[in-house]
C-alpha cells in the first residue's frame, strides 16, 4: 500500500479497524489503513493550510486504498469514479463502499452474487456529540445494549452503513428517521441487526471492540 510523495514512497499503515471490518463480513474484501505519517508536522504548516493539506492527503490515501483493494481481487487498479451522491461506479458484477475518519481510510468490495450491495462506516466514539441529531434513535427502536458512551456512536455508524447499502437499491438518500434498526443479541462488544425501507431489507453488524472506534458494515442480499 504505497503512495509516492515527492521523492519518498510511503504506505498506508496497518489499522485494526480494517481487520475488524474484515472479521464482520468475511464474504467481502476490505482494504485500507492510516495515512497520518504522510502529513507534515503541524508546526511546519500554517493553520489556514492544514485543512486543505489533510483533504489532499485523504484523497490520495483513498485512491491508494481503492487500487490496493481492486488488485487484491484480481481487477485492474483503476479507481472507480465517484458519483454525486457519494457512491462509486464499481466494476461490473461488483459492489463496494468507502469510509474515512480522521487519518484512517477503508474500502470494501464484494461480488453481487454474494451481496447485492454493501455499505461500510467508521466513526470515533470520543469526539462527537450525536445527541442532537434528529431521528437518530427512532421511537420504537431498541437502543443497543452498550454503555452510554458507545451507544449513540454505534447506532450512528450502523445507520450510516445502512444508508450506503440501501441507496444503490432504493435510489433515495435516507434520513436517520427513515430507518429503524431491530437489534438481535450480538457477540461481546458487537451488535447484529436488520432494517427495512420499503421492500429493501438491510442486514447490519457493528463492533466497538477497538477502543474509541465504532465500525459497521451493512449488506443487502440478492
């Protein structure tokens, strides 16, 4: 996983977030890592330039991640075009998803014979105030059986993954209040559930096994 920067060649560093996503859905391939080491020291950059430098590095990291992902499943290393709605034009016969947070970027791909569509999301649990998001927790929704400090972050990540998986099928951008997740009893530090919009059923798995992180993957079966 290498990216040339100036005269140096750098790589995406391994992340447990990638490993956890892969564990959640062995039927898809997951790639990614962290790119913080690509960035110059904050003291060496003017404050008003830091956001643009981070954005540029994130775009390069996403490109590297996607190329590695496609090569890993025997496809050409051509970055799928981005769509206005946030998705990608995946190679024929395949579906996939991309997510990033901070200096971590991840992507997944699967064959449509296994999953009609797939969505992934990663979130940090210690830096966001999600309590004011309208419709995040539906009236009839059973809150995930997690500690208070992890509950909303996990639910947010799960719904974001659901939105990404549902969009290619229903072709409409959903709001938090449009989807209610029915949670089943999952493994330790994890959640298993399903959601339905119109006639589309989405299965979702979410994990908080990595400290300060929530990772989720959602799929629509053929």
